[in-house]
C-alpha cells in the first residue's frame, strides 16, 4: 500500500508539554485520516518537527521512500519557516498543505493563552505558506476542518493523483512500430516524456509479437476464446477471425508480462506477420486498465494508463477515444467519437457484440472487433500535445449522450457527446489550443483531477468548460506561449 506522510510542524520554543500535546493531537488526526483514506493510501504519522534538522530529515525520508507518494503538511503551532527552507528544497514528492485545526470549535468559555499557544495554525500555516510561495513550490492547499467530508474528499483526490504520478515514474510503454507516417500531433519527445513523467517509452518490432504468437498453445487460445464468449455476444459466423484476435491478445498479454509494460501502441502501417489489425484483442486488454492508443500515439497510451490508475476504485469509465464526425443540427450539435476498431468496452452501454467486418485501410483480412453503443453521463476529454518546448494538457468537460438514432451500418463501437459551453466555442477552443484528435475520455475523473496531475508534474493545462469564452481563451494561450518563451 502506498503512503502519505502526515507531517506536523512546530518548534522547540514551546516546551515539552505543548509539544507532547501537539504530537498526541496530530497522531489522532493522522489516524482519523488513515481510517477514511485507507482504500487509496495509508496515512503515516511522523514525529512533530521542531527544528530544521528534523524538517530536513523527514522530507529527505519522504523523498527517498519508494512507497511514499506524497506528504500532508500541517502547522499545529507556529513553526518559523526559515527552518523549512532546506527541507522543502529536498522534498521531491507532491505536497498537500492541510490548513486545519485539531479543534473544530473555539472553547469560548475556557479559551486562554495556553489554548492560543497550542492551536495556532491560522498563524503557523500562513508562515509556512509564505516560504512555499517564496520558494516557488507547487502544492495543493486544502482549507477546512479535517473531519469534514469535503476536506476528506479533497485529500482523497490528492492521494489518487499522487499515486497516479508515482505510477507513471518508471512506467514502461511499448510502441509496436513507430508513429503513423506524417502525422504530427501523435508524435512527441520521448526523452522529455521520461524526464518529466518518468515514462520509459520504447520501440519494439511487431515481429517480437509474431514470435510469441507462433509459440502459443491451443489451450491458451481456447482460454481466450472462452473469456470472449463469457463477456461478449458473438455476432459472427467467422470464428477463425475471432480466434486470430484471441492469439493476438494472448501474445500481447505474455509480452506485457515479460516486459513489464503498462501501455502500448501499434499502427496499421506496420502489421508484418499479422493478418488483421488488432481490434478485439486490444479492446479487451484496454478494459483491464492497460493504456493503449493507435498510430504510435505513445502520449495518449501512457496518459490512459496513468488516468486509469488515478480512477481506480471510482465508478465510471476511462479510455482512449478519437474525435471522428459530427451531427450538426443548430444548437444541438453532437460529436461521434470512435476509432477504426479500438474503443474500450468500458464505454459500452450494453453487452458488446463481437463482429467481423472489412477494415478498408491497411490491406489486411477482416478484423474481429467489439461493437456497442456508448454510455451517457458527465465526463472529460484530455489531450496531451507536445508544443516543442513543453507538453500541454487540454481538458474539456463533455456530456456523453445517447445516440439519437440507431446506426445499424456502422461496424465499430461509438460514443457520442456534447461539448461545453457549446459546440461553436468548445470545438474552436480545442482547436486553438492544439488539442489532438486522440484523447483520454473519462466519466470517472473531473477537471479537478487533471488540474492536480498538471500541478504535480508541472504541466501546462488549459481547461474548456461551461465558463470558456473564446477571446479570453485565446489571450490565455498567447500568455502561456509568452511565459514559455521567458522560461526557455
Ligand atoms: Mn487515430
């Protein structure tokens, strides 16, 4: 289980009695938070920090502890902030500054100077906040009584985002083939991705997969076939085509296991040795939380894996989707998102059907794929693009809607949504921001989760929501470009 360190600040000046009380109080608070958050992270009490040596000690320990995904900081008393400078410079884990109190209410009848000396986070947290701001430390400040549900929820969100960032560090991403020829937005700086996010992205030949396929046993393939018939409706006579996908999936699973892979890409331009484009195979794997994006789009594949990690334990769906085509009745515009084949069945409104149809691109045999209509509800679409000198996240709020009419001739899974604040503004803003036609869509996560991820990783974020206005949005983009130039 991953951990959050609960670090309480104080100082030597207060004497043993007050410091002992501070320790007792914060131990109780850490235990309470641990109880509430245990499904996402263990909250570990740390001895109250009294001086710069102890501050440096605990921050160095947090930074070095592979199980620690972040720290919760709280100043029970005043804690002169110069003692935190060295510690904060050494801290490499995300920080949540919890601005709270041990006591919920003021004891009006009995309050005296002893109480005031012990309970002064209103004062101590401001001193601590100043030095964080002065040092330029990105952190999440959560204010409120620590037992209140909204405060607990904000800490939970932080813990999940921090766990996802931690998961990304050292995550291995496989590209079967390279980026689709001539495509710009799916390409990117893989070295920079590793420097910034820890994503280790590497190329593999599709032949590596073919080698595994040739060594599969009938039993392995039969096992995959029975998994398919349990999970899906078989809506084809072409069992051979389905079996072909079963082989691909069994082989990809072996490969993922062997190479410790969390996300992968392929491309229809490089399928030497495969008879079909992997469709059903990839769809079934995506539903297990592995990242995938087609056409060598390693950024979307990696981001999908990271966001699936962030959404663990929540209801809702998370996966790759591509902007495809529109229905444009005025003021009722709807987008249809899909892909050639690879739409994750987590988006299915009903039990998906396995079908076999021609692909019409790539010159291969007719591939088996899952076909279904999409779920409905509030969600987000997130795109990561490489601006040359930085990565940018574009996050749009969307409303997934029921398709207005059946589409019996469409041989792929589809999801439909409406843009915010409306089609005209939402689509234009996405395009001004350089957002890709590939995105991670989630009904489990919100803009707040992406904002935390962006903050923890120092990634530029632009949000498109109900409040977006194009003039201000374009100005924001101009300012972000100017800022990036200044930072160069
Ligand atoms: Mn695509």
